[in-house]
C-alpha cells in the first residue's frame, strides 16, 4: 500500500472513530426553552446541570408566551426537549399538545395543586410579585408602597413592567392589580383602568426579562418577583428594595414539562429530575426562590426575605383560572392599553 493510500485509510479510520464521539456529545445535550441566565439564576442552574449530570443546556431568552408560540410552530419537528413556563402557561401548553407526560423522581412529593395530574407539567419553585426598586435610581424620591403610588406624577418614566401580551410575569401583574382593586379573574376592568392610567407616566414595557436594566438604574421600579430583587440586593450588592404593595399581591408557581417528541428526551428527563433533586432545590432556595419542597430553603436565606407579615398580603394564584384568563388579558391589554 503506497503512502497516499495509507494516509487515506488512516483519515477514514479517524473519521470513523470520531463519529461515536460526536454522537456521545450530542446525546449529552438538551434544549430548554425559556431558561434565561438572568432570570431566577437559571445561569447558575445550567452550569450546575452540566457539572452534575453532564448535560449541556444552552441558555434561552424566550419568555413564557414566546416559548409556547415556538413550541406550537415547531410541533411537527420539535427543537426543544424541556420548557420552563409561568404556572398559567402549563395548562395552555398541555391543551396545545406540545408537552408529553413525564412524572419525574419525587413526583409524589409535589402537592397536588402544583402539578398536572397526568404529568404534563409540575412546579419547581414559586415567587411573589411586587415592586423591584433601585432606590439609588429614584434620586431622592420615596420608595413606592402601593400600586396606586405608581400613578403619581413623580414616578413618570420610572416604572416598568413586562408586556402582558406575552410575558407570564406581565399577565400576573394584570391579575395582581385586578384582585387588589376589587376585580377578579373574570373582571379585569380595575386592572385595565390602572394600566391605562399608568400610560400617562410613560412606563417602560420590555418583552424580555429586565433584571440588568433595574441594576443599571435604567428602570428604577419594575413589577417583578421577590427572587430577582433579593438576588440583586444580596448577591449583586445593588441598592435595591422589594415591596409587596399595600393593596396586596400574588404568588405564582413556575413549572416545567417534557416537550412532546423532543430530539433528546432522555437528556430532557435527566434535567427535569435534577431540578427537583435535593441539590437542585437547594440551588433555587439559595437563589431566593421558594422551592416546591420548602425544606430545601435554609433558615439563613429565609431570614433575608421580608417579614411574614408582609407576605400575608400575597395570595397564591389559581393557575387554572389564570390560564383561562390569559388570552383575554393579552387581547384586552393590546386593544385597550398597548
């Protein structure tokens, strides 16, 4: 065999050996929709997943509504393996046929009200909606203490909220205001009136998570969850305060599910098992989320939360009622406010 043939044979053998390596690398990858590194410390969780179970999960900055829209559009040829969603979007995703049942390890430990009975989605943690305030960016103005405070002229250009037409947190904001002001899941009029009035204060309405924009002071007051505010205060050492409005607010569970016919189902299942593991739940607790298994939150972390008396003003959302109202929330916001 001449030298050229030897080199060709060697190259072919190297390619043949490389194929299983490529396959192995692909087998240890999972795609998650709506796992943004700046939200709920998904950045830290994705690193932990890679370290502990050797599954690489790229970050993804979609919000809940965008994730559901993408899953529906890709239904015939799914790209994602798992998805993370605001609680009300879990039932919507099941109804759209984009999730498949999977009951992860510790399934039986999850409270019945926090999971789909057949395993299409389940809660991993929850947060309380309130005001995430960069006190330095207020430049001497008082920290607002109520929803109605946000309507005062002194806060013109200082208030932000995520777009209720697509973002789960935006929809929760609408419901929280509605319930705080005498409305209901079926009567959104008080909230629509509030957000219409708020427009005179020129609010900032991003579509994606705006954590960094609060830290920079670009958005001094954001309707957001406690876990982001506590992370900013205690981890990023920012001049931040979290406020549960005097009129009351809501607590929302966040859920995950396995995508129907996703390309890497076994890796997806490993990810779902891990986020419910003791280590995964401790991570959420250390990121100031309330884990679905409360024992995972240390007393030290819990001690950094507002007092229980403040949290008494925050009530658990009914994810099924909110899911049923979500479409109307988006439509009415776009038509009457946005």
